[in-house]
């Protein structure tokens, strides 16, 4: 499936801002199942400094600085990308979860060695006894790792409520456990925490999800949003994506932008501003078939 993705972020300031410095992760990745045809990022007002770089995880990053007074900052990313469904291994034929953890510890091949960095806690994801115990119902001794992970994903989907007002970008995994509410970012962090508690490698994936209108209704331009899910390393099969918000293994409707240890590594728009007074943020994302 080929898509055109438009992601527009706009800040309006009550007073002129004298300087704004930002880092953008808005360019979709090239992967085995995804081909990026083009990406264009337009920044208004025009920055005095602008550069592109590839970060540690291989993500495309735009950094820029606006160094003159401005009362509005608008960043628009326009991408053309094609996604094909990944070939997912049969969950019941994957290696036992204990063996998957041992495989990562041994690091006998480059892929396992690279994946092992996603076993540890990260700034926004704790790994503790609570996360370990929550997964115990799914991770029975000897159970295939992907079957257990899919079962855990389903449990998160059923036991936690999607609520845009329940959390912020700083909400901890422990708070999500307590409140049983959150958004895609929270559910991804929680699932990753439970997987890492088992010694498994799980990374945070930022991207977009193509949504469909109700039958008979027109598609609303700008109704889509940024999305987040999880990728689990499965020995002999590679990385397998899991979307706990929708209880599904991502396919052609999921567009990958970036991945890292947690949300903090791949925040779509992150930066600092000097001055500006009170600011208002608006975000619009549109994913359309092309």
C-alpha cells in the first residue's frame, strides 16, 4: 500500500519568541517492508540553521534553529511511502521464551548482539518485579516466545482503557499500571517493560496508523494521528511488531517513522524556546492512500 503522509505541528506564542531550537523525527524509515520514496520538511519561519543527521538507532533526524523573533512556528513533513505486510512467523513455532533470553545473553551473532541493548531499563521504562509478575500468566515455562508475547499484548488491550486525558508524556509505567488508563505511548511502554522484565529485547516504535471511516462516511482529512507500538526480537525470525493499543500484529496500515529505547529517543518534535509567553500547540496528521 502506498501512502502520502502529512504531519503538521504548529506553535503559536502570546509574545514573540526570540529563539527556537528543535529536533524532528518525522521522516519514515526504509525497512525490509517499507520503502520511502520522498520526504520534505518545511519550517516557517525559515531557520537560520538547519541540518539532517542519522541518529544512533539509524533514524533520520532534522535539527534546526530559528534565531529571530517569531510568534508562530510551523513544521510540516510531507512523505511518500509504500508499506507491505511483514511475513510473521507462526507464534507457536517460535523458540521458548527462556531460550530467547539466553540467546540474547550469549550474543553469538551480530543481530542478537545489537538486539541485546533493548533488554535493559531506559529513561522512561522501568523494569521491575511488578512488570515481571504481570506477565507471569502469559509466560508459562517453555511457552513459545511470540505466543506468550501476543497473549500479553491481548491482556494489556483488554485490561487497560484508552483515555487521552489520563496521562502525559511524563507518565511512568508504574502510574499506568495503577490507573489502568492511557494512550498508545503508555501501552507500548508498559508492554516493553513486561517483556524486558523477562530478559527479552523490545524496542519502542513511533509511526502512523492508517484509519478508515465508518461505513458510508467520508474520510476526514487530518483525522489520523501519530501512533506507537512495540517490536520484539525473536531469535531465528528477527523483529516482530506488536500493537497493544489495537491488539494486532502491524501490517500494511502501520507506517514506521523511528525506533528507540522509549518515547524519549524518538519524540516527533522536541526542543526549547526562549520567550514566547504562553504557547498553544496544534498537531494535524493525515495518512492518505496514493
